[in-house]
């Protein structure tokens, strides 16, 4: 097995070509809103901001790392569509959802989406040096800090109306609790702030990043179990008992990356130890076949193997190996990658299945591409592995 070569091949011959060949909307611009689990394109499906921001991030990263002009074309297409249709020219920020022709149909401002747009714009700047992308990145950071940050109790509120007023339904999706603060949103503000620090030396930004790391260590982390609590009220009272193994393993390495860009060796060492403990907690969901199950919900195990959870498991385990020197983590990463190859990759139609059930059957009910199914998790896994200077196999 060669993780570096195999994941690079997966990226360049399966994941990215699928999106290039199947998702471009040449009639209405940008990308189609949905390909269902039977690989049927829904040309009139609404277009989500999350999907478009993640496409921008993925193809910007691909172009920056591999230099293929086809990837640049896709990144520029995503950038132009986002800036033309998704940006709220009146109130600032990014609309949640458009119809297939580009008209806003849900104008709420979800903090999570502002973070992903920032992630995409900052990566597009890293790839191209486009000055507009840098300015948009800075503006989004300032909007998040101005409108979403809680100056009383710290952290970031979940959602707002189009003009940044309080909103009754703050949920990211129907399966989420309607609470004012969530682990998931904070994780995906931490992630783009990490990327923005790479291109913009700003004291306010670095201070916000330190505060975010502190929130994870002091408010979000369960210090007894090292799992991440998921939902909170504005005063950081925990409002859930569920465990998300996928978010645990994803956070384990994103937290380390967030500390690393600040260059503070004391903080890095502290978060390195924490990162390994969070990864170990996530591995309570690791199965004998190498896969990681989804979550516990109301005390019951949800044993489906979701595509994004497997991708983050591979990356999280590689980071745990790097930070600990324990070869067992790398062996587990290799076993999870083998599970992905055998079960998650759709060898007939391309890309990855949404999930595999406990009986090993692919899920065709959820999308192959769509509002939440993007090339970001599996694409990023490939970037992280084939660019890893420590991996030699």
C-alpha cells in the first residue's frame, strides 16, 4: 500500500473528474444543485452556498497543488458564480440558497456558511493571487466578528436574518437542535481562520483564532471523555448528549492545524496532546473492518459508515501518528483507506457513495452530489496525504 500515490490517483482520476464532467451547469451558470443517489442530475434543483463554497475551496487547492489548468477553470467558475449570485450586495455576507437560475430563495445568514465562503475565497487567493479574493476574505472575517461573535459569553451565534437580526430557527439542518451555539459551526470558523492566517498577518485575526482554540478546550470539550459536546445555549450550557465520532476525529487534526499556524510552541505542544486524546475518544467508534461509525444518538449507536467520516478518519489518524510517533495510528489509517477503496468508492458511476449501512450495502437514497455532498472531505483527505512530507508509503 502507498497512501500518497493511491490517494493522489483517486483524486485525479475519480473525484475531481466526476465534478468536472457531471456538475457544470452550462445553461444557468455555476453548478447543478443536485445529483441523486442513482446518479441522475436534477437540473432544476436549488443551489446551496455550502456546495459552491466547497467546490471553490477544493478546486483552488487542487490547482495550487497540482497546477492543472482544468482545475483553475473550475475554481474560477465557482468564484465568479459565488461573487455574482451568492453575495448579498446590500447587507453583506452569503445567502444560504438560490434557485437553479440564481435567484435567492433563502436569504438567512448561517455563520457556518460565512466560514466556508471565507475558506473558499482565501484558498482561491492562495492559488491565484487574485486581490479581490483576499479583500472578500478580509470582509467576511470582519462581518463574522461584527455580527456573529458573542462579546458577553464568547463564541459565535449560529444564524441570523438576511440583515443580521436574530432569527427563530437557527438550525443548520433539520437533524440539528435549534440552539444558539454549536460545535460544528465553531469548528468551521476555526478552519477558515487557519487558512486566512496563512495569507494575512493580522493581530485581530490571530487573537480570534486563539479565542476559538480556547473555546474548544474550555467550553466544547468534555474533559471527562474527550468527546466534543455538540449543542449549547448562549451561556455554554450543554444541551445534548449525542456523540459525533466523525466530528471528533475531524476536530482532532483541525485543532492542531489551528494552533500550528500561530507559531506558538507552548500552545502547539498543549494542543498536540489534546489532539491525540480527542482522536482516541473518536476511535471508540472504530470498527474491526477499519471504518468509523457515524454517531450515538439518544444513547443508540448509528452504525452507518458515512463518506465524510471515513475521509476525516484517515486524516485524523495520520495526524495522530505524526504527533505521537505511534505506528498503530498509521496502520489504522491504512485500514480505513482500504475500507474506503473496497466499499465507499463508487466504481461504476464515480465519486463516493453517501454511506454504507451496517450490512455493507451502499445508500442510494442520499445524494451523490448536492447541498451537503461536496468534493471537500474526500478531496481534502487526498491533498493531506499526497502532500504529507512525513509519509513515505
